[in-house]
């Protein structure tokens, strides 16, 4: 999943903020906390972080680092009874007018039974990533979201019925008979 935000700060300031993984927990719904030890940003820098809903720390590695242009953090493989998940958070910075366009992307590599849930994981990131982009802009001083990213978080127009919530029970029963019966 990918979305963008325009920040009215120079790319060097935005990059410095994003390169310090400890700042992720200030705005990213995919990071509950990052160790407070001082780790200098850079390629292969390693941090300890907590993924939401997890009780133990996992390793977070800076897997891509191009100053003022690109940064990627890759999480450690996390196991659960259905399989594994490896989260990856990427940021591309592009000069834009007097500021910087930041393209945020999240990729979750799912294995074993977790792969069956890839549509649900994708749907959750489609919902959360635009909100995270807004939080990032607020953390950097409150700036602008691109209109396309706002569409995902805009409430329905007055008089227009909200879409019906998706019923996951039939999907679950297809894979696990007896669930929800």
C-alpha cells in the first residue's frame, strides 16, 4: 500500500526525522514503540521495536538508506499460529515546490496460513496508511495531504448511505467449517 503527503519542510529535515526510527512510534500505526537507545541512523542500523499487539520486542533494520531521497525499515519475521509476517516501511522523498512530497509505503510479506489473510491485511493498510500520513504531517508541523489520500479517510456525504460492512463469516466458514456457526 502506498500514499503520499506533502510537507512544507526541506527534504533534509524530513529525511532526518524519518531516518531516526525512534520517531516512527510518534505517527505510525505499525509501530507501537522503538528502543530509546541512541543508534545512529544509517544503512543497516538496527533497532528494537514493538509491533502493535505484540508483547516482545522485534528487530527493525534500516534496509535502504539514500540521504534525502529514500529510506526503508524492515521488521523481523513475526510468528503466530497461522504463519509469519515481515513488515516493511518505505519512504521516498521528492522535492516539491517549497517542501517535500513523501511517498509512504507498507509491504507485509505473509507466509503459510497468513497468506490467506492478505486481502484483510491490505484492506487494513488502505484504511490506516492515509491516517498515518496525516499524523506524519502533523508531527512535522501540520501540513497538507494530497487529495487522493484524503479520499480514503473522508466521511460519506450527507444523505449518501455509508457502505455496508463486509461480513467475514462466510469467508471464514469456507476455510474453517464450523466457524461462526
